[in-house]
C-alpha cells in the first residue's frame, strides 16, 4: 500500500526545514512513521520495515527523535497490574495495588538502575513461594508466546510485563542465595573436641 499526501508550507518555513533536512519528503515520511510508533500503531520492527531500515538504523532513528520504547507510562503500569491481577486472581499476588502504588515508590536503596524498589526475600519459605510464582509466570509467558490471540500489540505488552517480572524474581532469588552463601562463609564453624 502506498499513501502519499502533500503539505503546503509557507516559503519561509520550507526554507528553514530544507536547511535542517534537504530531503523534505524523506523527513516527512520519517516523522510520520515515528509518530505512528509513538501512538502504538507501528512496532519497532514495523517502523524499520516502513522506512527500509535495519534494527540498528531504526534504533539510531528513535534516538534522534528522542523516542524510548521501554519507558513506562501510567497506562502501561495500570495494564500490567490488570493483566497480573487477572492471571493471579484479584486477591492474588498484587492484590489491590494500583498503578500509582507501583509508580510512586520510595527511592531504592541499592544500585538497581532506577528499576524500582528491591523485593527482599527473608527466608526459605519466601524463596520457595517466589520460585513457584516464577514457574507460573514462565509457563504463562510460554503460553502467551505460542498463542498470539487477536491483538499482537496486547501480546507484546503482556510478554514485556511478564518478562520484567520473571527477571525481577530471578534477580531476587540470586540475591537471596548470594546473601545466604556470604552468611555461611562468615559463620564460625564449631568444632567439638573429645
């Protein structure tokens, strides 16, 4: 499908634009495609296909236009909460947490690169419950990956949300195990002599 349209610009505006981008047609096509990505109509891959760019060229284009695909909006967080509550049951894992509860968290105390509060597992029971939830999320991730459903965009958002939670749980289990092994290394061994 080929769509074309004309834009009538005042001469002074056209002159300024040509100074910035000599090929106005290509600049307009690029800006229009980036806007479609921002509105969720195009995916990263679709943007690259539309403009004939490979993955790295598409990334560079998005950087030039100051578009970050991974930033979460309030709507993204609310959608994640809704998806997870539906998966775990309304009184499940996130319970009645709303998007504001998840977005406006206290400043993290560890080096988590602005990824939110640290979930801290305190004992073996919490680790085992987290492992069960992790297995459940991984199973769900595989099921959603296999069945695209009716809306590819919703599938993409669901997979991204599940992957984020899977990684968070794996990190926390690894942190717990590291703390446990450090604690075991520091504990003095008791030797009984007869």
